[in-house]
């Protein structure tokens, strides 16, 4: 009995401590080490409460309403999956910023201001929606499980945020919401188009995040065209042979494809030449060319994409590098054999690969 009372008292003390110092507060400045993106600056009087920037990553832009996928398709939080019939996957430098707006600013007013900025920059609106028209759960942000996926969950889940629990950033992006508005657009830039999405909504909370209750938040994503830093060293033929001899396989990151396509890019030729050297040095060696993807996107889609990419490698080795096609076999396993966690971009990059596997 005494142990139960002590445990209860301890739990109450912890809850009291969390309540005392973790509640959201109205900010008077941006969080540290953040700044506006030059393409899409802030609405006057707003403050940055959540921020993340990646030098290079992939990003999916919805171009139509989120619609219910199969009943058996669930996300990482056991929510019913919703996805758009139309979307575009882009790559580049991605910035995500959440702003808390001044009082008495509606989601519509803020959204219209951002649309004005895009149009003034020569941009093009690709898709817009509001409330239930966006698909999924219109009252959910990035948090929660066991229900319908929300529009924000299409981009990320609360567990992926770097913001601390009960912080201003977490309150802005993981509370219940109301009055959702959204648009996706592209803005012409040197080297290609930049893609932006803006989602505005009001926070609805009566506990830790109640300071934000009925305040508008603007969630902004910006993906700017940028060449990927190619830091993966081309694996030489002798290195491939040693790896295959020791483990029966070698993972290669020097084979490149256009986003969501199975077309080999010219930058792949140095690695293809080394595979040719591997096979030329051992005339009896036959191999599987296995395509791998990360977990972004539907399972069946990734499985098919990885297979088509492996087939493209086999076809090119046979046609352009004069490898006997009887020594090559293509297979795709999609996301089924990750080399690292898919929870962060560095892990997803390791999972997007082609492997050469000893066949005989």
C-alpha cells in the first residue's frame, strides 16, 4: 500500500513538474538558429516556432485530394492511409518552417498573403483545398494513431519532429486543428523549379498548448533545386570482388535514376564500368542485380520501381558494356531489406541502392 501511494505521489510530482515548465507560451522571438527562406518570407508579426532544414532530400507534393487507400493499409501509427491520386516527387534542399501568427489572423487571410508572394515571384498554383476537401482527417495535425491519416501526416508524423514535447513547436504541429487551408505551387529558379506548400490552420487545445488556442499557424515547406553532393565513392571492381567473396553481395550507391523513374542517368557509367570489370575478371561469375528503395511511397509501387530499375541496369550492362545477359538476373525488393532506419533522411539514402549478389 505504501509503495502504491509513493508511486502515485511520484507520478503526480512528475506531472506537476511537466505542467509547470513545459506549457506553450506566446513567443516574442524566433527559436534559436532559424531564419526565413528567401523564397517565401513570413507574414508580418509572426514568429518561427519549429524549423528543420536538409541540404538534400526527396519530397512529395500532393496535387489532388487525399483519398482512402485499401482498408489494410496503415501508417506507422496505425492510421488508415490516405494518399492523393496525383502527386509529384521532387528532390533538393528542403526547408520546413512553422510560424505562429499574430492574434486575429485567420487561416484564409494568411494563406492568401502567401499566395500573393508566390504569384509575385512568377509562380504557378498547382493545387489548393480547404477543410474536408483536402481529404483525410481535417481536425488532426501530425499526432495520433488508430484513426484516419491527416494532410499533415502525409508530410511527417509527430514522432519525426525534433521539437521537445509540450514545446511551442510541438504544440503548433501536434495539437488538434480547425479551419485548415492548403496550397501547393512551384516557383521558377535558376537550375529548375522550386516547390512550396503552405498549410494554415488554427490550434485547438485546452491543456498544455492552450496558449495557442485559436491562434493561426502557417506550416511552410520549400524545396529548392540543388545538385546532390556525390560523396559516395565509386566502388572499384577489386573491392566488389572482396565484398562478394566475404558476404556474397556488395551495395552500390553510384547508380543513379531520375526521381520515381527507372531511367539510368549518365553519372552511373563509372559504377557500371566497375561491375563490368568485376565480371570480366571472373568469367564464371553470375550475379543478381537487386534494386532497393526506402519506405517512402506505397509498398507495391516501390516493389515495382525497384524491379524496373534493376532491369534497366541489366539491360544497360548487356547492351552497352557487352556483358552476356545469361550472367545477369534482375530482381527488386523495394523496401523489404533496409540497410538502415528509414526514420531519417541519412538512413533513407543508404536504403536507396543497387546490390550485386553472387548467383552461382
